C-alpha cells in the first residue's frame, strides 16, 4: 500500500460528472495523469526551454485518427486499446477536446482524496494522527461522526518542523483536521511554546497551490509506481556492485531515522554515496570543531548564566538561521526584563557586545556595537584571543590603536572580569578561524562547561557540505555518477556558481529529484517526485538542545507526496515499510517503561521523547589549534558578503507570500533583496537608492538595486541569498536578484575585490518605512546634523521611544516619565463620559527591552487572522495589511546608530479617535475595552484610519483576500472573517481567542484565569516581550508589568489612553565606551 | 437720460454720482432686457460653438463614467490612496466643489438680505453654478467609500436592525449639511426662476417649449398677489439659506477640525473654510461670467461693476484666508506642540513642500493684484486671476488633507501619496460634468433673471416726483 499510497482505487463511485462514463475502465493512476496533463503541458514547455530537450511527443494523434485506429475493434479490446493510446500525448489532446477544459478542475484530486481520507481517518487513525482534511464540497455526510471531530472546536497535535539548524517543536491547531496554525510546543524544553517567522509561514508553504502535485518523468506525468519499479530495478542492479554510481544529494539531514535507514542501506550499497548540500550550512563551525576537538560537536550557549555576551558576527537574535535561536533569544531576554521577583529582588542585566558586518537585530540589540567588514571579524577575534593570552593567537595590527583599540580593550577587560560568566558566540557566516578563536576564548575564560557546553551534533550525519558538493560535481563530470537522487536540494539554483552543476547534470544517466515544487533542479531531472510536506509526513528530528521530536502528519498529503524516508526505504530489505513504522521502530526500543506502546503513544501526544536532550561532553580544545588568521580584504576595495535572507532563507521559501511580504528586519523591505551598503559608501560611489548596479566578482556579474542601511560597514555590500528564483511558483519566481551567481565554492561566505558599475537603470523597492535624514536646523526642530534619521529624532523627541542606561535607571527609576515628556492627561479631561469596565479590561504590555525585532509576531498574526498578502506593488503603494509591525527607529549618526524596536499594533484606546468619527458605527467600544471592528457594517469611509494616531488600521483598497484558490481556503482560521474589499480591519487583541476563553469559562461558571488567553503575537514571541491580560485583575502579569515605573503609553499625551503600553528600554553599555549620544531621556522642544 | 444731471464723467458705464461702474448699461428698457436674455434660449439657431462645447464636455462626462464604473468594479484601490493617506483626490475635490458652490447662495441669499442689488444680474447663473458644483461635490462622498452600494447606511433611516448611524461623526453631519444645502439651493433657484418661466412661456414659439415652460412657471400670471408671495418666499428662503452659507462649509471643516491630526485639528477652520469657499466660489463665478458675457454679448447686463465687486469680495476673503494661514504658522509656534511645529515645517519643507508654495502663490501673492482697480475691471486679467485662485484653493485642500496625512504622529507610519490616472480622470471628469450641465443650463434656461434685472432699470424706480415713462415699455 505504501507504494501505491495515494492510488484511489474505488473512488470512481465518489465522483460524479461526465468523465466517469468514459474513463471508468482506465486505471486510476492513468486517469489522474490525464487530468493533470493540461497543467503539466506548460511545465513540459518550460522544461523544454530550460533544458533544450524537445517536449516528449511521438507524433500527435487526432481524434479522427484515433477513431480510425479503433474502427472495428470491440469490447474489452477496444478499451484496452484506448488505455494504451492514453500513453501518447495525442490521447491527451483528445481528452481535452472531448471534455470541457474545466474537466480537470471538476475532478479535483484534492476533493476526491480528501473525502476518502475523512472516512479513512474516522476508522483507522482516529485519535492518533487524525490526518485528513475536509472536502471542498459536500459529497456524503458522515454516517457516523468521528468521535473526536466536533466542528468548530479545534484540536491540537504535536509535531516538529525539521530545519537544518535543528527542529522547531510545534503544537498545531487543527480545525476539522486541517492544520490552520503552527505554534511552538509549550511543553517542549527547547522552545517552551515560542516560534519564529519561518516556521509560522511553513503553514502557507504546505497549502501553496504551486506545489508539485504529481510525479513526472521527463516532464510527463507518471504514476509513482512506475518510478518505484525503475528505482527498485536500479537497486537490484546496483547490489552487485555495492551501489557503485549511486549518489544521493540531500539538503541537511535532520532525521535520525533517516540516518539510521541510510546506515542500513549502506550495508547493501557500501559504494553508494550520500552527500549533503545546503547553501547556508554549518561548514565553518564543523571545520573548527573538527580542528579543535577532533570531532564534530555542537556548541550550546547557556545565556541565562552569561553576564557578558560577545557576538562575533553571530545573528543569534533574529531567526532560526542561527542554531538554537529560540532558546538563545529567550535566555538573553530573561536577563533584560529587570522585573523583580520575590526570589530575585534585584535582577541584574546582561551586556551584549556585537561585532558584525551585515546589520542585524542582534547587532542593534547590542549595548555596544561595532560594524566592520566581514573579513575583519577574524582579526578582531584573534586580537581578543591574543589579549586573553590564548596560545598561538596573533593580534591583528588594525586593532592596536585608535577607537578600535579602545573598543577591543574594553571588551577584553569586561570578558576577563566575567570569566565563567560570559559567552563568545561566533556566527555561522564567519570563517572557521573565527569559530576557532571563539572556542579558544571561551576556554580561556573558563566558560566552557558553564555558559558554553559542547554536545553531539543535531545533524545526525554532520558533513562539510562545501566539500560534498565539490566531490559530487567532480564525480559527475568524471562520469562516475550513474543515478543521482536529489532529495529536497535545489543545486541548479543554489550550487556555487563555479561548479556549474547544471552542465554536470548532462553527464548523469538518471537524475531523480524529490522536491516540493517543480523547481530549477526538477526541470533538469529525469524523474521528479512530489515531496510530502513535513506537516503531511512521518519523520523525526532533534531540536537544537538534542531533544528528539517526532514529526507527525497533520493531514494526509494534499497531493499524495512522498517523503525522503519512503525513497530511502526502498533501498532496504523491507522496502514497503511505512514512514510511521520506520520512525516507530527507530525509537520504540529506547523508550522508558515496560509498556512500550503506551510510552510511544505518550511520545506522539507530547511530540517529543522526554529527557533526550544532549548531555554536555567534556572536551578540550587542542592548544595551538588557532593558527593563522585569514587576512582582511584590502582597505578601499569592495567586499561582498552573502547572507541567508531573514525571510525566504536560502530561497526555499520564496513562494511563501507571507515571507515575501513581511518587511525584513532593519531594512523594512519586502518582496526583494538588494545590494545593501552604508550611506557613506553609497554617497562616495555616487549612487542613489533603487539605482541598479552591476556587481562584478571574479568575472561573474549580477545586477542588483542599491539600498542603504544604517550601521552598515563601509566598503562592503551585503547580498541576501534566496532571490531571483526562476521556477519557484507564482509568488517566488521573479522578485529580487540571484546572489548565488556570484558565489563560488572558494568563497561561500564573503569575498573581496568586487567591482561595481552603474547601469543607469532603476528598480523600485517596496520599503514599508520611510527613511529620511534630518536636515532640519535647530530652529526648525532638528539637530542640525544632517546625518541622523529624521524619524528617529522625531520618535525620541515625541517620547515614542524612551530609554535609559542602567546607571541612569538606578538613579531615576521613573525616567520614562521625565518632566520634559508630555504626560497622560487626567482621565476626566474629555468631553465624552468615561467607559466603565466592571469585570474584564483587556490590556497589553510590551517590553521593549525584550523585543528583538525578529518578526515572529507578524507571521503569527498573518496566520491567526487570515491577513491577506497584497503583493509588491501594493506594498510599495503603502497598502500592506499587517496588523502588527515592528517599528524600527534609528538614533544618532546613521553610520553608527542605535536602534529601537517597537512592536506596534492597535493600542485599543479607551478614548479612541477612530470610534468617534466612524459615521456608521462600524468600529465601536466593547464593554471590556476593545475597539472592535464590525466588518459587515463598515462602509469604508476610512476616516478612522486618518484619525488613528498610530496608523494601525488597514484598509482593503482592492479585493486583497484570495477567495478562489481552493487550497488557501483550507488554511483559513474559521473563527476570523476573511475580509472582502472596501472594509477596514485591524488588530482586536485576537478577539476570537478571548471569546473562546469566555465560553470555556462560562461553561465552568468561573472567571477567566490570567494567562488563559494569549494573543497570537504573544504566544509566538520568542522573548516573551508581549504580555496580554486583564488589567482589572491587579494580580495578572500584565497588571504587574504595567505597574512598573518604566511603563508608558505611546502618544498617551493625546488623551487617547491606549490600552497597550510599553516598558521603556534600559540599556547597559560599557561605561568606558559610553558615547555622548546616550541620553537618559528624550527632550521635548 | 435727460433727467440725469450733468456730470464731469463722460464714460456712460460709470455712475456719474459715485464714479462707480453701473450695474446695468444705460439705455436698457424692460423690453430690451427681456429680449436680450430670452433670445439666447429661444433662438431657433443653436450656435455651432454650443454643440462643439457640449460635445467636448459630454465626452469628458463619459470619461468620468468610465472612471466611476472601473472604481465600482475594482475598488478605491485604483486611486492613489494608501495608509496613512486614506483620503486623497476624492475628498479634496469634494471640499473644493462644495466651496465653489458657496458663491451662488451667498450672492442670491446673503446679498439679497443685504440689499446688494448688483447681485441681480449674476445670481441666476451663480445659483446654477452652485447646484452643479454641489452635484459634482456630492458625487465624491458617494464614490469614495469602499463599498459605495452601502453608502446609504450613512442616512438615519429606521431599519429592522435598529442600527443608527453614529451621530458623533462629522461625516454624518456632512450628509445633513450637504443635502440640506443642495435642497435649499435647488428650491431657491427654482422659486427665483418662476417669474422668468412665465416670461419664457409667453415668448416661446414652440409647442413643446410652451408646455414645459408652462409647467415650470406653475401658473405664474404676474399678478400683484403673485409678486407679493414670490417676494416673501424669496425672502424666507434667503433667510433660510443665509445661515447655510456659513454652516455648510463650517460643517465640512469639522471633518478635519474634529479629527486629532496635526494640520486638521484647529479651531480656526470653520471661518477659514467659509472664507475660502466664498473665495473660490466667486472665482468660479468670474471664470464663468467672463466668457459668457463675451460669447453672448451680455456686457450690458453683466457689467464691469459686477466684476469689480466680485474682485473686491475675492480680495477680502483672500485676506481672511491669508490670516488663516498665518494663524496656522503662529499657532504651531505658540502652542508649543511638537506635533504642530513639525506639521508646519513638513508642510513648508517636507517632501511635498512645493504644494504649499503653490498654494501661497496662488491664493495670497497673486490675488494681491486685485488691489489695483485695473485688475478688477479688466475681464481678461480678472479671468486669469480667478483661474489662479481656483487652482490655489484646490491646492489648499491638497495641502490640508494629503500633506497633513503623510506625516503625522508616529514617524514609523509616515508615507507618501501619488495620484493615479483614475484620480485625474475623476477630477477632470467632474469638471466636464460641471461644464456639460452649464452648457445645458445656458441653452435651456434664462441665465440672467429678467424679472430681477428689470427692477434695476431706472424705469422701475419709484420716484417722489412722477416723471413720464419712456416710450417703448
């Protein structure tokens, strides 16, 4: 059954329509193939264009010819002949002509399969996986309703998102067996319920209508069984030679079960090779680990015990691209909350130093930050190591004088004073030398074993992927590769440009590609197998702390996709073993207790195996492993740095609309990448923003638009990978430029010696936040600098952002209410009567010290509230629909600014300006203090938005919501209206969650408990910066937060009385490095 | 003429006593006035120019209909609106047209109460202009909403759901203000036309014309009783309409003044908007009057005196709005509000600062030429100045609405605004609609009130000493 897993035998009865009559006798797989032909035809043509092959076609057979051929034949023979005819493209033509063109849609395989699965789930899988989905249209009612299905009441299942840097454990909200929201697993020790932007957005990835839906052979639809036959025949052949010529190229392996399967397979095929390639990988760390420790280890940083943290170009606060992000961010933020508790009345703040190249939220959260070129980080790290007396470390000359020396020595002194209580974190986008230096420094400081521990790797098959891909291409060129199985990798798009993977593919006899989309690599492969999404498949993975997490299907594969395990399993002796059995077999033996089945059920319930986190290993770095620092690129030359995109990562999520649209941190840009550079460099090169330049690096060229970023090092270009896709889908194909075209195997991270030329063209960029420099004189309200951000200056002057240093905070705990700041007017200074809130009064407090600007809340809000994606043009026009945004203000000189991140959403004003001006009463005040929107009543005059001082209301200027794509309908949260055009919408503190909690509480005749309601943004926030609750309850967390002296309302001086308040920042810069720009409080002119 | 004493002034168009231009050229009789006005309507030969002009305006109306159809199909997103600038051309045009619509009622009602008889020859088409401007204006609130088919929800009508509009919202006040103003203007216009309708009925040669004008004249026979009731009705309506002149634009200004947005939230808006409305209204009257008196040879009836007076009104109201602009700037400093201060700075020097200087030039600098009598009495120059003022007043609303919205309280939400072709098509389209309606008006209705004009003639003056009337009456 597993090989014919989706074969829909017997579903003929479930379908209606004219197609039934004539196609009944065809076997199901074949029929499916024909239905798909129309869509596949385009892909054929594309494939032909791409590869130069002719689309496969052996002479077209017209209807007349077919009739002629069949003339005189009768009975069974007639039908068998037609069946045979179906193999030719001519037959497809005939099918098309015989039936309306919509025929393919009428018999949507989703519908048919979905029906079967609803029935199947009720019988076989109830309570275990419950993996099915509702049909789009009603076919048959339930005869017996599945026991656990109560329509309207969601159920939750645990699973995990396998990501190269470690799995993200998830709790999936499922409505009528459709996963509709992904959140962190609150019981999992690694993330404690938090999540991030990419993980949130993989939901849309699963429902992506552009996903590959059928196996293809040379662009033609084939049943999966045909591939299985071919693959098993190959395996049987190869057994004799031990698998000679069988190569497997996968993305980073995350599944221990898969690794175990491969280990078994290697017994049969010792000569076969498994290679891994992800363009963003951990090569530097693994190389350093191998050099220092002699084996591959992972470093776990325990920031709860770190008073001083030094980031060596490590962006550990912005997303899961950095291994262990969720835990690192949580631990970092817990040391910044400064919330006294009975056990800890005087919490101490930590101090973060960042030395970084491409500006990141980590750098801007740092108390002291220095932007240097990527190639200079190694010199800095070596200098720190040398100053700490690490044997073999060579100080770099550029750090021995001037402000750099001052910066270095202050950090060194601080680290020395905090030996054993500090952590030095190297970035994965840095060279092995930096990682080696970090290992040596942590060891010299005595951090190893305390704040830094080394464990086995999360990746069960650690490999230097840069070497893997080189080996593979060399073998391909040498003709050694007979069968190449590409599992979820897209090397045609992202392989180092010098290797020319596409050309090497021509020398491989058979290429199999398993992938979620018919992407660049799929077009060049012979076989393409549609991949099941992780939400549709059985697998396992380790979170970065090592805890084994089970990947369970939330829904049967929408398009009958196959998993990596299924492919590899067919190399084994028991090829039909299902993914479920493979995972279960792999772990059940090691589960605790006598009743293994019970233990396994608990694992499935929890989503992870308890107490499987890695135990720290006692390892010591070899002394003298630190030798030779790679030279920094010469001064005055342009350096190019490649970075994974914070949203689309390495390009694999390019077709996810949410990720394209959500503005990236720091740059506030959506839908594109750009050549990022400093203001100074841009000015010196005589470029304007949105100018298109041609970047030339070692003879390779790419054109990119220019964009300047505050705090970017001079003479350096930052290029985000993952854009310029050709075959990503309707969303992902097109935007941005392909930085991989410049990336060679010798310089995967950064490279010097780039040249740029202005092309004279411009390219519009959708930047959601204006950025002006403040050219106002002091008289006009400015600071006369000409180099500061206008928005930043105004935000500070208006008291929108308030912060103090630790020293100031200790002296003036109420600095956020400085006499210079306009303060909240008295509650009675209003014409309108005040509202009374007898029972619940919902409010929110946002800790600006904790917010790291990672955008996870935005993605959560998109998923929870069915927010529409509007596209690049509309985003650029200013019509992005996000209900919550991260306002980023830059303070000080834009070449070395300080940044403040402020999540901004509807403030639920008690004295709301929007409510007064709505002519039809479509936005009104609820008895619990929410500003609620009545979409049905909204006429769309937009006055409320004009009168909203926070501009958090979003208007459906056009029909932004997708009401037609079937798969997207399945994804929507049924508790939230999908807004049509012409209505205003905004954040309502997730009112649907409030109502759900109220109903639950009412049923039990009790009050709502504190913490029972969490908003989507709060639930996902990795740092716990957002707290929601009842402010009438003085014991609630939110009330306690709001009782702090640092609590203030943004624009509260307008007498709008916002329900959302902010906890002012307290920063902890090194007093020795304290610059004049730090002011304790904003000034009001 | 013989009765007028000798005077040193030789120009027959100048009043020998005051030295001012005459309201009506000398030598006219009841008959000649009636003849001159009614011939335009009753002529059997519609001028080719009329056909040409009407076709041109009509094609622009078709463009407007296209733009509106597309708007209803696609949504207001076809315009350049965004967040933060959620109001754009539609509201600018609305306020602009409503402002233009002020002159009519002001001339017909306000000046009637103040017994400014010079108004008589221009009040009819000024009122027509008002009605057409109100039609153009009323179009915008209807089409600018996100779901135009639900626009009627702004009207307080009893419904089964017991849902009422929000009476705190200035937009609702707009509905009342504009609809009241529209109704009163139409009624006043029509009542004022009744005696002339009688004249037209009597003079019309065609059966259809007689029938229609007969219907419109509602049995007017010119009896003393009719005249008495007519006069009372006019006075009463004038009494009703006069406060409206002040209230309509005051209410419109509340759309902005009630909001908390810097640049909108200011107490000076009601008088300043009314002055601005009268300013632009008179400018539009001149824009229309100058070509009309030229094309239809009505220089005798719409004399330089009218142009001169309207120039003075424009000068006065222009100075009032100049005061308003000055107060904006002063209050930005005096209020010590950072938001207000920034708003003024942004208005002057921000990314759309040029619009502010266009408005200052058009509304304040150039109209100062009206201090010179030469500019007030030269139709061509006055026409040019009126165009400048109407441009300036459009920019005033642009600056107030759009520029204030682009950069408000929270710097992170600052944005910009760029009108699309649909915006321009709608603005241009209403100009076409207005023109087309005006073409119909001048063709089918007496554009100058004959009955009221006759009152201005020396013959109608009741003199203490009975003098023989001139022959030909």
